[in-house]
C-alpha cells in the first residue's frame, strides 16, 4: 500500500501533466471560446480529476502496471484534452495546432528536465517514493520557465493569432510539429538510464528553444512583410489622397479666378440692372438675372467631412465611381478628435471603396450606387459600405475569398487587421444582389494602439 505522501503524488501527477499547459492555451483564445473561461477552467479541472483517478487505479497494481499503462494513459488523455480544445475554441485548425504544439514542446521540456534530475541525482530515493522528486522537479522547472514562456505566448504568439491569413497558417503550424515529434522519440523509451544522459537533456532544450526560436523568427519575418505591405498600401492611398486634394485645390483656384472676374464685371452688370429698373422693364430684368445667374462660377469643392485626409480619399473614389457611371452617396460624420491614425483610416476607407468601385464596374445593370456611411456609435466609429454585387462570392466562414489570388484578398486582410488593432470587428456579407461591408473601430483611449496619431 502507498503512504499518504505517495498517494498525494500519484493524484497530483495528472494535474501537473495537464493544467499548467492547457489553461494558457484557453487564455490565448479567451475571446473565441464557446463557453465562458471560468467554465473552461472548471471543465479542465474535472477532466484532470478523471485522469487522476484513472492513474491512481493503475498505480494500485504496482510497478509493473504503472510501467505498462502510464505512457498509454498519458497519450490517451493528451488526445482527449486536444479534442476538447477543438470543441471549445472557435478558430482554425492550424492556429489551434500551432499553439498546442508549442505548449506541448514546453511540457516535454519540463518533463524531460524532471526526468533527468530524478534519474541522475535521486534514483535510490525515487525507488522509495516514485513520483515525489519527479513532481517537485516539474513544479520547479515550470516556475523557472513560466515568466519567459508566458511572455512569449502573450506577446509574440497572441499577436500572430490576430493575423487571419489562412495560406500563411497552413504552413506556419508545421514549424513546431517537427521539433515536437523529435521530442516524442524518448516517450516510448523503457530504459530509465537513458533519461540520465546529457544527450537526453540536450534534446529537450533543442526541442523547446528550436520550436520557439524558429517560430519567433518566422513570425517576425511575416510581421515585417505585412508591415511593408501595409506601408505600401498606405503610400498608394496617400498618393490618391494627395491627388484628390490637388484636384480640389486646382478647382478652388479656378473658382477664385472666376470670382475675381465676376467682381470685376459686377459694375457693368449693376449698370445694366439699373437701366432695366429705370425703364421699368421687369421681363427684361428677369431674363437678364437668369442669364447672369447661369454665368456664376459653381462651387467646385466637395466637402463630406471636416477631416481633410478623410474628405480627400472619399472625394477621390466618389470621382472614380462617377467617371465609371456609378452613383456615389456618402454620409460622413467623422469626429474631429478621432484617435484613429490618418494612415489607418486612409487604408481602411481606400480598401473598402476601391473594392466597391471595382465590383460596380463588373456589374451589367444600369442602376449602380455605392453608399458610404461613417457614423459614431457611442465610443466607437462605424463604417458601412454597400454596393451592388450579383456575381456569387466564395466565402471561407465570414471572409470573402479573392478572385485574383488564393485565400482572402489583401484588402480584406488589411481591413481586418486594422479593425483588430482598434479592438473592433470587420464583417462582410452578400445578400439579395448586394455586398455589405461593415467595420467597427473602438476609439476609446484604452483601445487605441500605441503609436496611433490623429488623422
């Protein structure tokens, strides 16, 4: 029979196998859980308790039963916890596997170091108390590595999970797969002395740091690439914004010149008006006034809002739409003190309106109208773009796929990334021959990303 300490260690063994590595995964995806996080924690504890009861029952059979069934039991519950994660988290397979494999590499590292410490330094003691040293070593190694690994997961991995590029994720999740498979090689080893070798210990370090470092480098490269893509898009829309402002300036300059000529001719016009009055020729005066009114210079400057950058990009696409025979309607209530950066709002509006104009050009109907609405909703900014679209669009979930490239279009991905940076959402829908795009940006100070400046 086991004494109280050994019994406690046997019962604790499965909890140390699961909870330290499953709960961080659910915390990373806490915004995409099907049930509240506290219920997930309770479910994980309950499942770990079942695992603990099974493991306790196996150890009642003695050393031979434990040696025969421990590895099988661990792998069985490993798969159960993984299957449960797929049921509870609403996200793609590659993202779930990427985080799962990185956390699995961490757990193998912790277990490998504990195995090494136990078999190298406490072998005789472990004969008397099989799980005591192993469990205490796992707790110590976990606590030592926890600050560094949780920082890696909460920053680098969490930022990567915000990227909705399915083509990228199809390849990215394979990076930690190979190192994890490498770590599994020792899981079926029955020679306990193998755990005391330096080769075994080095393999665990290579497995964890290799997986994390390669993933970190890959994510940084992708982040740099996407930042460059965003910058290129921002430059494109900035050029268009400047072009629209230049056109408005040229129109305003021409308008001012016409106004100067009109003021110069005003004395002659007043003399003619006076002559009509003196002759009491009301009909002639009315005709002359109509003629004069028709020669007045029109107001050539469109003004959708007070923000020059937003107004310029809207004017650019309004002119582009009308040149293509598309009606353009806009209602823009853009706050003067909006904390969304000028680059972000320019890229966002540019992508949405460019897609709308291109979609209208492909339509064959005569009545084609783009509707843009920008309005405040509490502490948030809501942007709506509606345009006709009768051609069927293929969706992957709620993401429209591009007809020009594999996966989602660059514009859609860019819009989603900007929305995510401001704690908002981007939704796309095709219904009854119309395409609806809606973006919600949370403009409260605590949700504005660092580095954002007012546009």
